[in-house]
C-alpha cells in the first residue's frame, strides 16, 4: 500500500476484522506491520506483543517483534524473540532466513551461513535467501560462491531486480566491467518487459 489513503483503508479494514477476531495473531501482526510502515515503532511493538500473547506459536509475530525490538536497540529481547520464533517454527524457511540475516548483521558469519543453509534445505527455491547469502559471500570477498548463489536465484526468478542489481554491482566492484554491463542491461530489459 503506497499511498496514505490506502494505508488508512487497510487500517480500517484490519480494525473491523479484529472486532470479529480480537485474538487473531495474523490480523494483529498485519496491523503492527502497517503501524511500522507509518513510522509508529512503539505502536507496532505493542501490537506485535498483543499478537504473540494471542498466539504464542505464531512465528511471524515473533519475528516482527524481534526485528522491531532490534531497531529500538534492545538486542537481548530481540534475540529472545527470534529464538522463540525458531523454537515454535523450526521448519520455517522464513524464520531461518531472518536468522541468517540477523547473524550476518552481528558479524556471526558461520552462524549466518548455517541459517541460510537450513532455510534453503527447507525451501530450495527461496530467492530472498539465495540473494542474502550471495550478498554475504560477496561482502566477504568470495566472488565465485556469490556468483553461484545469484545464478541460482536468477534461474528461479529471471526478473528479480535485487539479484540482478547485487550481482551487477559485485561484478563492477570486482573489476569485471563486461559482466556488470551485461547484468545491468539484462536488468533494464527485464524491467521494461
């Protein structure tokens, strides 16, 4: 929802739905995401907290709460929320993907790689995980593994702008101007198609 009127409509619809299902973690998490999008971080965290109280096994709410707390600077509480998400949904590729990104931001690269590996074991066609892992390898100077991960991502989603852009930037920065140009041209053609 890109325009303010659209977010107002979404907000009103979610609040109406919550009158019928006040303990719906899914609805509460959606309302929290909307508050976060509007820049209302405290309201988002309060709403995510209501969601996890409503359903302590709703992993997306634990993830959202953890990421919100991390933005606030409460690393300990954020880590506990993400650990809870992992414990309630150990077979969620999304949870493992978020954990991989969490570890990467903290500089825990071996843990990040393991989380990305687990995410892909659960869903081998998850392009956001392939992209995130590719970026990690690129930033570590491991160009060949990054190329392989980006290539797999494009095999699955040939028009994925994030993968094309990251791969092109990596090639440009590693001195492979021809590959970078090819990727950027491909991105431009696919964006126009």
